[in-house]
C-alpha cells in the first residue's frame, strides 16, 4: 500500500543517521523526501564508534540495507560484564554489529544518491511557516522549501523540537565524558577473537573494549565522571594526549584496561566532552511537524541503543504515514508505538548511567 495522496512530500531536517533512514523509508512508502543538512559538506569520516543492536539492524534491513551493513564493522555476538580485574561477572548474547559512525554514514549517503534522494548541505533550518495546505521551511541562508510535512531529525539540539513546543526540554548532561580510541594491544584467548564486547566498572571510571578484526589491536573507551559540565572552550583546551593520560591514571588499577591503555595510540583518541541524554519530550508532533531520532529520544550511551532506536523510529514513522490517511492519525500512531519503547530503554540506561557517574570523584579538568 502506498502513502495517502495527501502526503506527497516530506522535508527532512538533519542529514545525520535518522534523517537519511527516514528519507529512504519514506521513499519505500511512496512519499517524496528531501534532506536538509546544516553543515556545508557531508560528515564523511566524522564521529566515533558504536554498536548497532539487533533491533537497529532489523530496521536497516527494512530499508534494504542489510547487505551493505553486513559489509561494514564487525559482528558482536556477546556482551561480557567484568569486575575490573579481568574476572567475568555475566555474559549476555547480543547479536549486534560494531562500526564507526562514519561507515554507516557512508552507506546511507551512497544509498541516498542511488535512490536519487536530494540532500541539501549548508541548509540550517531556522523557522517554519505553516498553512492549511503545507509547511514552508526557512533556512539561515535566506532560502525556503515547501512540503506537506516536516520531519525533525536534527539531533539533541533540535530546532524543530522548539518549533513544535517552545517549552520542550533540552538535552541533559550525564555527568560523564566519553574518551575512546585504538590500541595496539593484542587481547588473548576468547577476548582476542573480536566476537565479544567487554565492559567493566573500574574503581574510578567505566571501561569498555573489544578486539578489532584481523589482529588489528583493540578498540577501547572510558566513561569518565566529570560532575561539572565542561564548557566547549574547556573541552577544546584539553589535548588528546592529556585525555589519554587521564584515562591511564584512572584505570591504573584496572585490568585489562591498564594494559590496553599502555599501548593506546593518542592520535586515534576521540573525545565526547559532554555525553548527553534527552529527557522525556512531552510533544512529539504538532500539525505538520514531527520528531525522529535523537531530537526526541536520545538515551544515555550506556544503553547502546541510540542509533538503533533512531533508525527503528524512522522506519516506524514511514510505516505509520503509509498506513494512515491523515497526518494527525499517522503521528499519533507513531508516538503510541514508539514512546513506551524508548522511555523504557531510557529509564533502564539511566540506572546504569548514574552508577557510572557516581564512580570515583571528578577529574578536576
Ligand atoms: C558528529 C557525530 C558523531 C557521533 N558519534 C557517536 C558515537 O561515536 N557513538 C554513538 O553512540 N553516537 C554518536 N553520535 C550520535 C549518534 O549518531 C546518534 O545517537 C544517532 O545516530 C541518532 O542520529 P540522529 O540522526 O538522530 O542525530 P545526529 O546524528 O546528531 O544527526 C543530526 C543531524 O542534524 C543536523 N542538524 C542539526 N540542526 C540542524 C538544523 N537546524 N538544520 C539542518 N540540520 C541540522 C546535524 O548537523 C546532524 O547532521 C554522533 C553524532 C554526531 C553528529
């Protein structure tokens, strides 16, 4: 069944992950989509590393990307919880895939090109004009675009969220800094096979690691408690070398963190100075506008679900637009399907996050 005739064109604001997947899903549902991205060029090569859980992989398969996604990153069969000294506390089967954000981004951009979905760079949404027959997006460069509906896939600092509800909450700081990168360290035994992700709450910070394919070393990350949120300037003032030195200091008593960090490559270190979450958003849609992805539900990184929830919601939104004759009906069905799921994930992740953030004292940076 193709989408109702009243929904012909969607303006998708944000060309990160949720925006492109929404555009692809809409095309499959018979809705024309145009993507508008604030940045002037594509974000190839930008971003860290994450795991896509089975629900996210299923959503990507639903837009025909199973083959491409199978060709990037590495499969992760199990999550292993450890005690910080190398001892195993629990093993959880997961069936996910770890990859660099840039790899998934590349797959999505390629598919958008193949499908002929226009992506307009350097178009930062600043406002909308709504009328009975449609919506007009206004951009910072003075340009406009017309559509039947507008989808806010514009991340945690969403402009669309504020246009839907000026009183909407903004993102909240989790009390943690994310630092991660590559190490030449070769893990041994089962750990070295690269089929499992390992997590350990150390005495002063949380550590995650896994073996990269083909003996390429180890990927690691540390969630460092930092009660006072760093300003952008403070974050910029700390070098990669200093972040790595801090991680080494905080994990000096933790195994195998100490050994992994001893061989870590400072040049590969990426820093997310303010890990953030979205609190519950009261209004997911209004009139012809609706939110998808991090703009409406960004769980803590402790959930391992940020990307997966975003792409699942993108696919669900397209399904609802396809199966409901009117926008209010489609948006209400979309929220009803997704809100309970994303709020449960957020609540579970908040518990883990609080445990991480309360470990050890602040770093003083
Ligand atoms: C550079 C970067 C690196 C990331 N790295 C990681 C990571 O390592 N691990 C992880 O778990 N998550 C990471 N994330 C977050 C992760 O990608 C998201 O949780 C998930 O992909 C949800 O994607 P999203 O499309 O909803 O939001 P995002 O990926 O944040 O994309 C939102 C897009 O909207 C654009 N945008 C914002 N405002 C406007 C506007 N007014 N007009 C037009 N466009 C606008 C932004 O430039 C961005 O491209 C990263 C996000 C970014 C932007």
